[in-house]
């Protein structure tokens, strides 16, 4: 789902997702997630990009989902060189044509010549259980209560997210959060994954 938000809403093309690396025999799939590249225009004559490290977490409690996502974010922050090695060694040589590979290497791989400005950013998809029983409402009433409860839940956790960013010294990075409630996050997560892996989407 994060892939769809980052590509379709943010217009940040995907470089790779960890789950795709398994087809190339890569073992670098721990923690899941993926990497997208967001063009920001030029700073003077130099093109500027954000490399967005993405993570999805779908679990019953929204605060637990936030905590799990930040565990992944910190793992990426502390091992950025390893993440870039995954891109360079696994993806470039097996996914893209030669022209695209050369273009991406110029942007992403450090060199003495500054070909582009690339900042790290993080994209996060959070799914959680809303805690409403649709059987207790009419369709119209449930829709209204759904919207009200989701708005309340998100507003209640904004400060918590901001505090996590500050506590972990992540304030210099951009964050893109996408939050979606489910009736039953754990059950629906499995159903969605089965559909995706089975080619249903």
C-alpha cells in the first residue's frame, strides 16, 4: 500500500521493494520496506532528490504501529551504507536497463563529482484497527462515525510522532505518513498480503 501512496500521490518512483529482492536470491529482506526516489527540482544547477526509505506496519494498535515503524527507521538510519549496497549490488545490475542504471548510479552512489543532491527521507504507512463494529450502525451512520473516529485517532497521535522524531534526532529528515484504519487490522493484513502475493492486485 505504501508503494501506491508514494508513487501515485507523492510521485516518487520506486527503486525497489525488499520483497522483490527475493527473486534475485537476495537475503537482504529483513524488516521489509523499500526505496523510492523523489525529484525536487534543481538547487542552482544541481538536481535535487529525496531518497525515501519506506516501511509499512499494520497492527491492531496505532501506537504500536508507530513504534514498530520507528524501529525500522532507526535501523535504516544506522545502516544507510548497507541499504545503498543493496541498491548497487542487487538492483542496478538486474532490474534496470544500462541507461537507467548509469543515471541512477550518478545520482545515488557517492563520488568526488557532485552529480546531485540526495537527502534521506522516510515514508511510513500505518494501518490499525479502528475499534468500531459496523454491525452496530447503519451504513450512513458508520461512515460518519468512521471518519470522526479516524480523525480523533490521528490527532491523538500527532504529538507522539513528533516526540519520537525529536527524541531520535530525526528532525533534519522529511517524513511522509499515510494512515489507514481497518475493521480488524491483523486479519485484513493477512488477506491483503495473500492477494498481493497471489497477483490479485
